[in-house]
């Protein structure tokens, strides 16, 4: 029995339908493996990097010395712990002195990321030593071994700092950094009551351990203490990453679903081809169970082969992609992507099994029910409930979609698009064919007769072709339109610096500084600290909000701004901006939703000790990707203009104008400049990888689409050969046959192409508009292009198969 | 299988065998009360005009179709008492088949086609046995050819080798020469009777060729689904009638 099964497998491997099944499955596995691997690697790489920005996996940040109770306890020996204390202070060398940002770090600092110095990659300096910023070294001509006095403690300069991992988040301005060991901190005498120190307890370790530690102290946090992990601290990166991942998953799945259509068709052919074998085997004494084993074995072998080949192909694809991006990845100063895990591949294989079961399962099960009597009565075949098959395929599709995006709305939308494509292409294509039949072209009528005679098959063909093309177009659109739209949200000259804490009277000086450098002066916005006190007369109680995010938002102090005009990167979605003299708040829509704030609600903020109360008069949508300074809540000018405010601005500063920053630091020590270039680079990097990955997936989709065409052709190959034999017997020449088929295929392709173009434009628009929230227009030129492409593709792919049929002699055709 | 002791009961027997099918709204009886028994080693020709129910009867006798009433006893086993898989097992143990349309697996070589029943039932020296039988039917040089590369007569030889390779006790043949020209058909018929005689197999042969029927030891004539005659042949050996 096993030998017989192997024999069947070997022979089937030579059959075109089985090969199509295999190819389709390989494509599905490859696409999903590549996408999964890439998404996983990039995600872990970015999480790792985000952790570098924190120098830890999680940090407890406090404005007072960290209570010892927060240190990981006995059961948490696996966690690495470090502490830092950061504060501004004067440092001296001989007679000279200046302000510096001191960081006193325990010996294990940093836990994540790299502290790069002139000595190489190091940890915190030893007791009695200091690492100093290059600017201090240059200014005072200091080198290793020289003395530097911090407070009342004299330290030896051990190295010059090149790069500090947590500089971005720790943004203690552009004051040059001096890192000392924490054990020297008391001796400096700098820490006393009232000194502004930022204390951090850094923790790193296995994900679960870190999570347990965070959980353990979360509820015990006191005022002035907060927990931070990398993701929370970088919502922009997280959001971009999630979007990119979802998008890629969807694209990968589209390739898989296209392959699924090919599988469905090829499986039908496979099943048809095996009715006779199964009937014969059952006549010769095979039990139904044996038939099931035989077929199941063959399918498992199929999935196994596809899993291996597809996994390899997918791995190679994404590896090639990572390789082609290596320059970019490394030049951003980051390490290589972490190695992939086998999980995406295993998942992809499981998906493929699900795909195969969903699209071919019932047909194959029915096959085992072939009555043995078929050996005598050819017309007998098991009842095949194709309706049930399609239903199951649709179910499997939705399940796969949901598994990929974990978003019911997006899954339904995409699934709906596919279903619509199926229905519309079946009906629409069929209508078109009928229309063509009405035209007075005898040649066309003759060419289309096979399609007209078998409406079911014609619709499957039309549907398959249309879906294939729709997938391709959708990707073409998404690649261009969606990505363009997306990229447009992060313009090349997006601000890469923020300057905060600017005093209103410094705005003029600062503007001049920019002008003098030949840079355009940035726009300044007032920023006011305010604590949210009451909502519709009720005192704000953070604990009352069900979800964490809302709690965190509600309990923190807000940065408020004022102004009556809507900014360019904001969109009004409800209410109106304040009129001159009017009092009112405008609230960012996402925040409003999280905190359950509605238009007309009354909010009270405590600003510098006085309560400011006003109604919410507008809800705004903010494009956070613009990287400009934006505010969750702004007030009208009339209400807040008199409040004490500092100014904030964001600006783009190309590398060659960086000296400007030093001037700002020297002339306005109170101003803090944050470099968000690195953050921006991360988002850009995600976009770049996503774009490249999409090209890879596009390749898989193209392959899957062509497999669908081939499978559709394979499905009616025997009918076609019979028909060809008949026509040849009736005197049609090879050339005539070929022309007929060419006409048939090109008309079929054109009909599908037109439908596909319309559908893809519509779906792309809907996807962009509702799922990805990007402004994508309805693509008008596409249907024309797809009409041509459909005709070309259909004839192109069908030619190799049809040539073979047309060349055979009528006698041969009849015999087979 | 071949050497199992002869039992007193007939190898094949039909008891009031009938078949009714539903065509649209009507019940159509296509086979009425067939009744016979065939001892082991004998051969039975089922004859009749086209549409008289020959193939239907064969299918019922071989257990690949189910009767509407009556029963078939194959080697003392009531087919009605068995389920589909049980009948399949019994077929696998006892029966070989030859069909008008050959029913070879198109992707398999001649050798592999003969191997199918052997490997299905886990016969030990399957390849040697299959090769032996293909040599027996004169296709020793065509082992690796697929049906596409073989003529109709050659394909039917492969089918004969497949039927006999499993050492069946009974062979069911449905118009084995029906798709072949007269000369080739005659060759195939000769070969079949020769193999049958050599193996001592019981043969049930559907044909509308009187000459072929005459070479069987028994004839059962059908007309419109009725068994209108059942008689032993006057010349049981049937050499050329
Ligand atoms: N399942 C069925 N449903 C309807 N009619 C059937 C069915 N099975 C057989 N018949 C009819 O019963 C009759 C006998 O069929 P059968 O195939 O047994 O004839 P036959 O004697 O083998 O004919 P031939 O010599 O042409 O092969 C035919 O008229 C056939 O159409
Ligand atoms: Mg018949």
C-alpha cells in the first residue's frame, strides 16, 4: 500500500494539475514566510533598537531617589539592573568652568545599546573616572588622564564620549555630557534637597521577567514616578511599524489567496483526473479508508514539499531583501537585523494546510466517495457540492485574513473585496461575453462558443482571471498610490529637531540666529503646562478609566497651546475653530475618544494655580507622522494668551547646519533642543523596508496570478482537446484553431481585465480611505491598462498549453 | 487464495436478483429476478442486445453495484450482508476485472498498472509477479510503456495481466473485445480463455458476440432485463464454434 501511494505520488508529480497545486502552495508558503520573517525580524530589530534608546528594556523614572523596594526581588535574579542619576551642574578644569549634564551611572550601565567612547564600546566609567563630551574636550583641550572637577570631587578623564545610547530620550539638552560612576556621586556633594535630578532604575532581561517586574511595581507607583518601556516611549515608531506590518501581512496573504484560487481550480482538475483511478482502485478492492489514506498521504506530501520549497524560497527572498538593504541598515548606525525564527515558516506552512483544506478539502473528500460502478458507467461521479466548497473557501479565506491582520474590520473589508471581485467578475465578465456574442462577428462567436456553452466554467475562469488581475493591480496601486500617500505624510524635510523651553523674549533672537545661518525661521508655538482637573463638573479620576492608556493620559500634566487658526497638519472633524474673542478648547479626536470627551463638554485645567474652564468647541485630527509639534488640547487665544507660556518649535536642520545648535546652546542655555532625527530615521527605515518588501511580495503575487491562469486553462484542457479534435476533424487548420483560441483568450482576458481594473481601483480606494486612512484617489486610467494587460497575460500564459493542443493530430486528440 | 479448498457450494450465485432505478419520477426496473449458480472453474457468458442489462448484472455480481432486491453469493458470502468496504475487500481477495474501455491508469506504465492490485493488497514479490504476467501476455518488452504508447489490443493485454496477476478465483469481463477490431479482439479472447483455463479461474463474461459466448460453459441470455435463457453450452470447450 505504501509503495502504491508513493507510486501515485511520483506519477502525480509529473501531472500538470498536481504541479500547479504544488506551485500554488509553494508560492503561498514562500510569500507568507518571507513576509512573516521580515516583519518579525524588523520588529524585533526595532524593539531592540528602541530598547537601546532607553539603554534598558524598561525603566522606572523618578524625580526623587528610587526606593529600594522597587529593585527586582529574590525571585527575579535573571534581571539586569542599573541606575542613573542625571542633573545639570557646573564642571571645572583648572580656572575654567561651564555647565554640563552630569550622568552618574552604576557600573553595568548601559544594559541595552552601546556606549561608544574613544576607548571603544564600554560601560560606565570606574570610580574616580569620567567620560566627557567631545565639546568639553575640545573647548578645554582635555585628554585622557587629565583632571576634571565635578562638584567637590576631582575625577580623571578616561575617555571621550562618541555616542550615548539613551541620549535621545534622556534629552538633557545640548549641554555636554559628563558621565561618572554612581559611587562618586555623594562625594561630589551636588545632590541635595531641591536639586533637579532625574533618577532612573534600568532593568533588562527576558521579556517575561521584565513584564513581571513591571507588573509588580505598577500599582505601587507614587507621585513623580513612572514606568517606561521602549514601545511606550516611541508611539510614532510603534504605529508606523504596526501599519507596515499589517500592510505587508495583507499583501503576503493576497499572494496566498491568489494561490488559493489556483489551488481550487487545480484541485478540481486533479479530482476529475482521479475519478477513474479511484473507481478502479475501489473495484480492485481498495476500501474507502485506504483511498482516504492514499489521498491524505499525497496531500501531506504535497504540503510538506511546498513547505520545504516555499520556506526556502521565502527565506531566500527575504534574505536577499535584507542583503540588498544592508547598506542602508548598517549606515544608520544600527546593527544587522536579528536572525529570523522558524515560526513564520511554520505558520506559513500551517496557513498553507488551511488554505489547501479550505479550497480543496471537500472536493478531495468527495473523490474518495467515487462509486466503483464508474468503471462501467463513466458518467457516475460523486455528488460535489460546489456551493459548500466555495463557502468553505470563503470561510478559510476570512480566517486567514483575520489571522494575518488580527483586525476584523480590515479582514472583512479585504474579504469583502475579494468576494465582490468573485461575484462581480463572474456576472460582469459573463455579461460582457454575452454582449460580444451579440455582435455580428462570426469569428468571435465561434471563438466564444466554448465559454458560452459552459457558463459555470467560464465564470470560474473569468473569476480567477479577474481576481488574479485585481490582486496584481491592487498591489500596483497600493505600491504607488498608497505608498506615495503614506510617504507624503512623512516629507523629506520633516522636522528633525524640537526646541522647547524658549522664553517668549528669546523668539526674536532665535529667529535671527536661523536667518543668519541661511535657514528659514521656524514657527513658534506657545506651550503652557496645565493639569486636567474636571470634566463636565466631575473631578478627573484617572482610576475610573477602564484602559491603561486612558488612565495614563488622564493623570499626566498636559502641554497646552493656544491659537484660533487650524494648523496645516490638523483636520477639523467636528465643531469649528474659535472665533475672535471666544473661549473654548479644541481636542485631538483620538484623545477625545479615549477619554470620552465630546463636543460641548466642559473641561477645567489648572494652569499655574488658577482654574481655566471652557467648553470643547472643536475636535481635530492630527497627522502625527508630520513630526511637527502638536498638541492634544489647545485653547482659544482669548482664553490662554495671557497665561505664562514658554515657546516650542520644530525645525528641519540639515547636517551641515548643525553648528547652529551649538550657538543656541551657548547663547540660550535655558533652551532645550531635542534631536528627533534618529526617531525619524527609524520611521523612514520602516517605510523603506516595507516598500522593498512589498516589491518582493509583488513578485509572489505575480507568480500566483499566473498560476491561476494556468490552472484555469488546465481545468478545461480535456474539453478543449476534444473540441479541438472535432474542429480539426471538420477541417479546421492548426492556424485557424490557434486564431480561434487566441481570440477566445484575449477576449476573456480583456473582459476580466476591465472588471479587474474597476474593482482594484475601487478596492484600493476603499482600503486606503478606510483601513489605512490614507488619501488615495480612484484610479481612472487603470481599467484601460488592465484591459490590455488582461488580454496579453491571458493569451501569453495560455499559448504554451494551447500550442501543444493545436499541434496534435486530430487522431491523437481523440485517443487521449 | 487460489489454493483454498473447493467448497461444495457454487462460487457465484444470484438469487432473485433485480435492479430498479429511478428515472425522473418513474421507477424503471432494468433487471428482473436473475437466478443462477455457477460452480468454480466454470465460465458464464452473459449475452443480450445493447441495453438489455448485461453490464448492470455484471456490476451486481461483482458487488460494485447494489441490487434493489435479491442477493448475490460470492464464494459463499452474501454480498447483501456486506457493506461497501466489505464487498471491496472480498473483490480484492477473489476477483479480477477486464473492461471494454481497458481502465488502465494513464500515467502509469504497463508494469505499474499490473502492480496496482498487487501492491494494494501487499503481495510480497509484486514486481516479479507483475513482470511474469506481462511476459505471459507477450508484453515483456513493453514494461515501461504508458497506455498512451500502447495500441488498444496491447492495452487490453495489460488489463488481462492485471486481472490474472492477483491470482483471482473469478474474473469479471465486460465486453473485453468490444473496443477492438475483429482480429485483435479474437487474439485477446484467445489469450483470455487460455489464461483462464491455465489458472482454473471462474469467468463471467459479458458479450454480445455469440462466438465468444459459445466458448463459455454456460450462457445466460438477457432481454429487456429479463433472464430469458440459461443453459450450458452444447460444446462446453467451445473450440471454434
Ligand atoms: N442508474 C441508471 N439509471 C437509469 N437507467 C439505467 C441506469 N443503469 C442502467 N440503466 C439503463 O438500464 C439499461 C441496461 O443498461 P446496461 O448498461 O446494463 O446495458 P448493457 O446490456 O450493458 O448494454 P450495452 O451492450 O450497450 O453495454 C439501459 O437502458 C440503461 O440506460
Ligand atoms: Mg454494457
